[in-house]
């Protein structure tokens, strides 16, 4: 098993955190893991992405030019990374701010309205874990128990009080993701 994943959006959306949670989760599941962030100097509000590779074998390089899965959180990232999803791969995107939806027919496309759902719930801070839940529904690479351990490892202790709400957001993300193609 090898999963090469790109998560891309604006800084402040929890892109890097989502990647870190998956990386820790993979380590808890005894996978080989790489986590390679990329972001502009402006960080919050600028573009950010992270490549995560999870594998049951040694990983030769953390650099990828094609991805099994892309999680896309803004139009700029959709334009950049849709062409880089391997044929037969998966593209998951939040619909907020998307003006040109995915067009490829050789990949599975899923949408999740996490921005709208978090706004409805008054819980904007749960956005990235809701997206993560959608991913885990489509690609159950790591177990939910390991994800919760990874989440706790990636959060500062002062934020641990939000762990139950984050777990609920993950489960809710699993419920609201839907396949479009």
C-alpha cells in the first residue's frame, strides 16, 4: 500500500495541520511516512500545500509530481493540482469559492461543503477535521483511533479540550461527503 496525497488551499485553512495529523496517524499505524509542506511567505491567506506519503514499504523520495489523492480547498489549488491526480485517483474539494468545478472523467471526484456546514454550526475551527473526515470515508488508509492520537499529538495541550468536537467533525465529514463523478 502506498498513498501519495496533496492537500492544498489558503494558509489558515488548516492545510498543514491536516497533513501533520495524517502523518502522525500513519506513524501510529506503523507506516513509513513523509510530510513535506510548502507555503508562501505570507502564510495566512497565501497559498499553502502539503504532500503526505503513507506506505507500508520504504519511501524513496518525499517529492511527488503525481498524486493518488488531492484534497483541494480553493480554486487556485484546483487549477494547479487537478491535472496532477493519477488516472483512477481521487479528488476531494470543498465547494466554497470554486467557480470552475473539476472536469476530468478519469478520476473519482467528491465534494464536501465543509465551509458552509461549519458556518451553519458556528464552528469554523472544525473545518479541516471535517474535510479530513470526508477523506477518511473515501480513502480509509488510517484508522479513526489512530487519527485521534495523531490529532492529539499535533495540537497544543491548551487545545485538547476541542478533541471531542474534532472527533464529531471528522464523523460529520464522513457523512456529508458526496461523489459527483
